[in-house]
């Protein structure tokens, strides 16, 4: 740019900025920008409520205060999976939910309540006798904290630290008590941080379980998540998981695999899942390439728009072999092995792990129906791999789309005599917990007794697989999966059957015959030409 | 030798545009089929689609032209002299025998050509077109009431059409060289003027 033009641009830019500033409405009397932000955010400043001045002895004490105004809030929460950890699948009639399912990560909740319920939206669930009708035991703060200082402590049945304590005991790591007054007075909407406090850390640590959710989504850049981009769209989880009456939609127990209903419109009574891509983008979102809209009739948005998971620098676990747990190091202490980057790949408490970053998902037909192998269902080693859960779907099914999934593979204890999966008692400072005593028989006996399930006393290990739908970490469109990545042999969709994919699929015989005939034709005309040439030369 | 004007301006444009489009579509089509990398899959599909619509547009004009000018009559099959023409290409051509068929403005294609071009027009082209258009709109099949049609079947038929076209192209390009000089026929298709033997060769020479 010539210097004259640069100067002109600067003059215009400054002038424009000044005029914009002049147009700004005069701030309300006495309101500085910080106050104004607060005023516009909510009609109530919880910091001004006498009820929240404290002191509070415990979480439930705060909840009591919350319920004085929000009289129906606890009743709303009571109706949700976040509270009950139970979900009755209306189609398969399977009783699911965290309380009931068995997975191939930490395996199962029963007999481990004190630890697992660190992610329960309540207080005091330490055993099977928890009172699910208690309103004061609803934990409002864990979802509505805005200070980042409220943390539920493992082993305390869902309570945070009320006094200074060592966590885990004997580790020397001191945890300061939470300032409940400060947390209560700064209450606000849910955020990536509050949801993430549990959902980023599923499976016992950052990014372990999902792969498409980990702490890197607390403040992602655009490349990691085009919607949650902290300096751009800045979506919270609730922007998509649009919640009413505390019941957060978008559960993977009964997901919406194919949303054919199109975009939700204000004022229209939409009963469908608001967390699908289509609920905002509609069913035909591709402006430039109509062909991509045709693709969307058979392919989930996520398949092309989430090229890989665990993209934010946090690896996700890809396999977990419980059968190797229990090894001791040369020092006689439970062994821990780490990879070059410092990630644990063997832990005596848990066995061997494999981890991956930038993991390319696997793909399968999915119609939203998920089945589980539950406690009591027959499991046998001769079946090969036991499917912890499996997705229904096929190319012929109009409600099926090709979905990206994370398949988590493992090996976990089962009862070879009764032929069932088992619920080991893993966590706890007692005589039978596996993580303290390293004895499977005792741990499983305790766990199975806690749910009244039979246990033969014999332990063996079965190979297992669990499928997780991939739906987060949506990349910007220029980073989406390229055509050729599926339209080739050995491409991303190489194992997806029942459909013809140009570039991937050939009828070998047709190609062979086609080229053979073309080749013979070419030889024929060349021979004919050669004969002509030779006969004319004579 | 006598010069006659047998390929009119539109006909020549149609021929060469079609030739380019067909060759281009073979190249991009076999890339889409996964045989090699040339334009990249995405571009191959885009270009193939644009070329397809261009060819369809060209054909709409060509069909109109054939029927309004009566040129369609050049493709009516005939058995007259067919065996002689076949025999010429099998033996006579090597002995410098005269071609049994004489090009005139009323009969510009020999009986073998008539059959070959008719096969292209009535078999290969419709096969490629119908399957190709179906492939372009595969997502709409259920709405069209043909949802039971299998994508793989249509794609295989399209591929068979492509191979037939490839074979036609090879033969066609070769036969171009069989005029009284190797370049005579291509020259005719460029300029429109063909040189044909006089009715009484001795007198003309």
C-alpha cells in the first residue's frame, strides 16, 4: 500500500472508531462497566441476598437456602438422570444409567459409591440406602458455581472439603476448605467448566472416557471446537444441550442418531432433541454443494465434521486390560509405568492402558438404539469379544446414519462359572477393596454381595468392547474430512457395509472384463494398422 | 477427386465438443471409480458433473438438430453392402481394394458406421445418461418412488457404459485413419469438406 493510502486508512479508522464511541448509549446513572455487565446478566445479584451471607457448615446447608426461593428446583433435579443415575430405556426396557450399567473402564458404581458419586449432583450417597427423595441433598453448587473453587472430593460421597484435608490420605497433598459463602454468592449459569468438572474426566481422568470431551474444551480455540471457541462463538455446553426444568437433553443412553425434523424455530413447540446439529443447522445446511446435503441423508454430520478426537493435547484411553493389574515394582510397591510424555500406561490398581491423541474414530451404521450387556446377562469367553454395549443400525434402515464412534476395547473380570460380568469393589479404605488389597476374589465378592448378585468365587477375564458416539470437537469446515478420505479403498469407511461408495467399491469382474475388452480392442486395431502399414509398404 | 461438403458447422462443433467431453469424462470418471489420482476425488466429481450437464445440453441441441434437419436419416441401419464393407476392412484394405461404399451428401456414413453410431446413440449413451442422472440424484430416489433401486447396481451399469464408450472410442479413433489417407477423415471433420473418388475415377484423373 502506498504511504498516502495507509494514512488515509488510519484517519478513516480513527474517525470511525470515534463515531462509534459517540453512538454508544449513555451508561445508566452510577453504573460502571463492571456493574453494567452484572445488571445485564441477571435480575438478581446473589451477593446481595442476606440468606447467602452464611456461614454454612456444609453443602446441604447452602441447598436449604437455595430452596427457600427456588422452591421447586430440587423436585426438578430429582426427575433427572443427573440425580437418579438411572434410565429406563422405553424401547428395550433395559434399566440403564450409571447406577446399573457395567462398563469396561472403572467397571461399575455399586459398592464404590463413596468415590463414584463425586460426580453425583447430590450429597451423601455412600451406599445403596441413599434417600433419593431428600431435597436438601441436591447439590446446586456443583453445576452453578462460577468461581471454579467448588470441588467435590473423591471418597466423601459427593461433599467438597469443609476443612483442610489430605487428598488422597497419606499423599501429602493438602486441599483447602471451600468458601461456601463465596461460591453461593457468585452462583450463575452452568458453563463448560462446571459440566466439564465431571464430563471431561469420565473414566477416572482427563479425556479418558469420551475422547471428544476433555479439559482442552474448557477454553478451546476454533480449530478444536468451532462452536465452543473461547474467543469466538464461545458456546457453553448448555447452548446446545438447551435445558428446561433442569433436565439436560442429549443423552447417549437414547441418542438421536438421525434428526430429520430440521431446525427448531422460536415459538414452535419442538419436542425433539435440541442438542442435535440439525436443531440449529437444519437438514440441508450445505450452501455451496448440494451433493453434501444428499450425503447428510445417510451420514451423520459428525462423520465429516469431526475428523479426529482428542485433538486438544489430552490423550484419550483406547484400551484397558484389567487382567494385568496387581503387579508390584522392585520396591514392593504397586507398580506404575508412564510413557515418554508422562501419561500412565500401567497402574497396578487398574492394569495396562493404551492412549491416543488425534484419534481417527471408527464408523458404523447407527439408528439411535443402544443395547447393553447388564449384570446377570450371560457372558462367555467362547463368544470372543463381549459387547458391553452395541449400536443398532444398518444401511437398509431409514433411521440409520453412518456415525463416528470411539470403540473402547478392554479385558475385565467376569465370573466363568455363573457366566456373568461382575461388579468389583474397587475403591475404599477397607479389607476387600481391590485398589487397597489387590485381591480379585474378595473385591468381587463384596461388590456382588452389595447388589445381591450371585458370585461363584471364580474369576477370569473376558475381552470387551464398548462403543461411544462421537459428537464433540466439531472442526471448522475447512478442516472437515476430505472426500477422498472415504472415497478410496482402505479409507475411513472401509468397514462400513451395505452401501456402494464410489472410489471404494468395485465389481472386480466388471473392471477386469472391461479393461480386458478395451485392451484387446486396442491390440486389435493396432494389429490391423500394422498389417495395413506392412501391406502398403510392399 | 471431388470435394463435397458433408459435415455442417453445427455437426462439427457437436462432434468435437462431444469428443472432448467424452474423453474428459472417461478420465475423470475412472478417477472417481478409484483407479488413479488425476484431479483429486472432489474435483473429479465436480468436473465430471459439470461435463455431464454440458453433454446433456449439447445432446438436447443435437437431437433437435437431427430431427429438424432430417440428419437422423444417416443413422437408419441398413444391411445393404454391410457384408462388403466388413469384408473390405478384413481383407480389401490390405490390398488397396476400392472402398465398396461411396460417401455422398445423402449417405455420409457407410453401413458399418451407421450401425456403430446407432449403437452409441441407442445403447451406450442412454445407458450412461440414465445411470449417470440417477447417480447425480441418488438421494432423491425414495422421493421418486425408486427407493428400492440399489446404488451399486446403477453404479455398475454406469461403469459398464463407460467401458463400452472407451471401446467405441478406441475403435472410432482407429477407423478415422482408414480414409484414403490417414488424415483425410479427421480433416473432413475439421473443415466439413470430404474428398471422394469421382464416379468414374479414370475420367477425373
